[in-house]
């Protein structure tokens, strides 16, 4: 049987076959391409025109083409990498804290970690830091949002509100009095369309409270234009801390640096192994100098021995023999062991200043062994009854003189006697007495803000002894009670470990910290420079801003570069005084008049001095300026009100109070503290380019 082939059809009917498709006609021939020259495409680079060679056929060979050659790119110097501080919008999250400025200065000299809020370029070329505190600068002087011209009322220098110094003037009536609007401000509507394209602009608008203000000649007052040539930005700055009743210290926030956990543990371990004795609590030679105590001859000898300077060449001198001053006899030996005597004095104002009017002496057992009123040499002009408790009636029959008191104290004191007191330097000055063995309760229990601040005796009695003293009110203090409190505070300290009541367990001086790494610190300040200079190798005290500038210039331009300090801290204060921030009263006790012209002059002077400091700095020096605080007057006013309220509330009924503390005053105080914490800072680095521009 024949097999059927695969694919064969089984149906019987047939269809007509389709005709085969026609083949396409052939395409016409394309013209031949010209012969192309060979290329080496193994490198990138721009095309260059090549001049024809001497070959007459070269033009024909390269017609219509350019030869490709490798061209070496020229390196362009990036000027943006110059050493300096640059704004980084993505890093900046909030206002710059004063502690962040401190950590920046420490990082520059090799301590701490790099700042996370700032872009620093050329760090190896930044060798040192000069820090200048200038209280008086406020944000509205630089934000460019208000009229930055300084307004002078009626074109003259009559007294004006300090708020008118910079920015829009306060509205006033026809009599010139400020118009106060106590109603709530109307909420302003922002009709500006949202910008979806400019993210930087949106960020600047949304975070204008902490975004730095660009400084240029168009948005800055005439008296401050030189600042725009030195600093690119004014950075909104805030003081550390969250205290509700007081401002933190702008000086301590920078000059005190916290100890790390391991350092605190080491100090605590050391203290636990150390037994507290009377000798361990005695003031050191450094304490005598730092606290400006009257010096005994033995103290002067100890200072000279420690410094290796002959007594004849030392600037430290004893006051014994000067204008009625006496000192205890170190040849007088103790007979019944070491005596501990607490002394407290009360003073009045006489025609010659403060003079002694009462002295009380209490022994270690709490017994008063001497208490007497003292007749001043000159007539009394103010009895200071609210402090001293002294009245004219009490002083009528007093005949005891200062010489009588000195004779008695020299009789009861010997070479081993320890005198105890609270800020005893003022008492010894009133007594015109020098003694080498002193225990000061302000040094036993440091202030919560740290040095150089001192806690009051009333505060220590409340916190350490849990008792209330000085409740006399208008009747004044009791010197026996104060002396007894000093003895009780001493006994508590003897029963506890050395670190009890000491802030050194939490922080230390910035200069002490860098000294451990072999770095030098310097401090130039008004008055007694030793007040804030713990650990600084170079110090200078000044009477005005001009002396500050001169001393900074000398320190930063030594004959030997090895003597350059790594960190120098200084302060200019003329603007602070001109704005009335330091004191609301003048030397005569009258309310201080703040004039706009005085603020203009002080601002111009501060700007000039900052420029002079900057120009004197060596290349590679970071220059950090910070205001420290904003306007502190509102918080100071309400704090004074609160103190008076607390005093009256203890002895009067609510309806009889002259000041009633309510939520309104509480909120006003909180607002004053917020205003006082806000400040400004300015950052730059002295570079070679700027040095050439100055020359």
C-alpha cells in the first residue's frame, strides 16, 4: 500500500494556482564615495586647525577635514578654596550657639571635632584664633529688613529710647513721648506667590531667624561699613542654656569648657581618696592674686619663691605700713592649737568712701568672741541701713576706732590662726588688715555658672544649710549671723569630699584645656585681667578699648613667632556702655541718659577698633567676633521686680504689695531673657590676598 506523503491534500476538489510574484527590478548603482583618510580615535580632545605643510598636495589630502590632536587641559586655580569660613545652607539647622564658636576655636588649634554647621576650607593654613566679644551689636543693625540709618530725634542729640539707635524709630506723639500700643499686633498676610524653582531662596525665607545676613555696603549703616570689608556674614547667635529667670554668662559660655565623662570620673575618684582638712581649704597664692586680696608679707614671699623672682623685683607688694594698714605677727606662736575665726564686717558711706562701722568675730564652736560698733574717721553720709542695719541712733555714743579694732585682732591672732569669711577681701580692706591664712566660702562653693562669679551668702545658706538668713529686710543684716553661717558652711565642707559644691567637676577653663596640649592662651580685658584668665600664659588689663587694641597688637606681633598665642580672647565695651546695657545709672546714681549720637559714635569707634585688630593679625589667623548677649535691660528690670516682690510677699498681704507678680510679668521676663540670649557673631580668616590688599 502506497504511503501518503506528508502535507498531501486529502480533499478531492482542486483550486486554481496563484501566479508567482514578479521579481523587483534592480536598483540604480550609487555613486562611489571618495577615499577617506585614516584616523586614530584613541583620545579625546578638541579639534584644532593644523597649518598646511610644504607638501603641495597637503591641501588636497586634508581637504574638508581637521586633524584631531590631544590637547593638555590647563589647570584653573580654584579661588574658592582659599582658607576661610563658608556658609553651608544644608548644614546650618539653627542659630549658632556661643559654645559652638568656642568649639570652633578649639578645633582650629587641634582640640575637639570639626564643626557641623559651617564649611571650613584650608584648615591646615589656619593656625590660631583671636576671639573678641563686643556686647551692643543686635540683629536689626544688619538684617537689611529695616531702615539701617541711625535716627537722631529732631536732628540733635537729645535723649532717645535705646531701641531707636538702629532701625525704624519708635512712634511718638507731639510731646515726643513714645506711643505704646498694648494691643495684640495684627497678623500680616503673605500674598507673595510660592516660588517652586528657587530652593535656596525658599530656605532663606523659611529660616530667616537663623540664616546669616549678607554684609555689603548697601545694607549696613555708614558707621559700620568697614565691617562689610572684613566679614562676609553676620551670623545670628544664641547663648547656651535654658534658664527661665536669668541670662547665662556670655563670657563663661566661651571661656569654660565641659569636661568629658572620663575626666569627671578621674576627678571624682581623686576626691574620694583625698581627706578634707583645714590646710587643704586654705587660699593659694593664685587665689590671692585672682581675688585681689590685700597681701601679707609672707604671701608675697611665697609668690616670689614660686615664680623665681626676687622680692625686691616683684610687683606684688604688702600693704602693711601704708596709710594705717597692719599685718598679723608671724613670730607669734600658737599655744592651744590652730584657731579658726570667722569675721564679718558692716560698712557705711562717709565723705571718704566706705568705712568700717561694725565687726563680729565667731570661733569654730559658733561662739561670738568679739562684736563692736566702730566710729569712722570721717562724717557718715549714708548709713546703708538696708544692708548694715546701722542707724544714726546706734552710732551716737560709739567711741571705738579702727585702731582699737586692729589692736584687738592682732592680740587674738597668731601665726597659725585661720580667718574665715565670705568675700573676706572686702572685710580685710575695711579693717586695713593683712593675714596669710584665709578660707573664703565663695571659693569653697563655686557659683553655678562657674568662675569668676560668686554665690551670695544667702544663696549658700539656703542651698547648703537649708536655712534662711538675712531676713531683717529694711533693718539690714546681722554680722554675727553672717559670721556664724560661714563657720557652718566650713564644717559642712570638712565633712564632705573635696569636690562637694565645686563646679570644676563639670567644666574647666578653656586656657587650662589647651595648656595640657602645650598650647598658649592669652586674655586682654578691661580691669583686672586675672578675673577670667585661669590658665592663660599671657594677660593684660586695660582701662578702655584703645588700650585693648594696643595690647592685642603687641601680643599678636611678638619679636619671636614662638611667643604667639594659639587662642587670644578679648573684649570691647564702649558700645555696651553707650547703649546703657551695663548700668542703668551714672556715677552719681542718676538714671543714665542714652543718646543716639553717643551710640553712633561708639559704634563707629568699635568698628574702627575691630578693623585695627584685624589688620594687626598675622596671616592664617581666624578672627571670631561675637556680641555675647542681646539687650539685657528688660530681663534685668523684671528680675529686680521679682526680687522685690519675693521680699514683700513674706511680710505683707497681697493687697498691700507694691509689686504683684502675675503671669503677665512672668511672660515679660521670659521675653526679656529671650531677647537677651539673642546675639550676633562674625567670622573670617586673615589671608595673604587680604594682606596684599592692605599693603
